[in-house]
C-alpha cells in the first residue's frame, strides 16, 4: 500500500482516490478493512468509423449485477459488487478489493443507433459496442468528370 513518492503516477484520479482512502483508512484504524464503500472501475473508450467501443474492468461481478443504459445521448454503466463477508470459518485480516456501487456515464458526440447497442461480459471485462447512426457515418461522394 505504501509507495515511494518518486516515480509513482496514478492511472487516474479514481486510482489516486483509492490509494488515499486506503492510506487514511490504514492510518486511522490498522485493523479495519482498507476497501472503500464505492469505486470506479477502469474504463477505455475507442472509436472506429462505425461504432464506439467501451471496455470496463469489473472482475468478480455477475452480469445480472451490471446495468447498461443509453438515454438522450448518454451511455451509463452501473452496478454493485458485494462486500466479502466474514464467516465462522475464516476471519479477514485485510481486504483491499473494492466493493460497493459504481456508475460511469459517457456522452457520445456522434448520433448513435440506440436499438443496436450490445453488451458482452467475459473474463471480468464488460465490452459495450455502440454503433453510430447511419446519418453519422462518413459518406463517400464520387467525383465525376464533365
């Protein structure tokens, strides 16, 4: 958890927040779990000529606990990962996995085909494909000689 100050670069503000929450949690109560009650999974957005492709890292989640919605030009991905519970068989000394509710929203710049948005979950990665609307696709115009 403790990192050298030189050379450390968080990937995002969310990573920095998780690090700080864990650090302060450890300082305030070294016996308490250092996981936070909400989290932001890492997200990648790519654009091709025909679609937007969004990948979200959500390992350990069940597909039925993930919700994908597209409304008024905004793609929203949300869900909840349940906290691991202590049982009589085992006592946790440290929990670093993030848990709780999350929500990521993206406004897409080009008009999209909302009826053909697809979402697939495999190996802890949710892949959402949002096809662009036909009117947003580039159209080749043939130049003819006169």
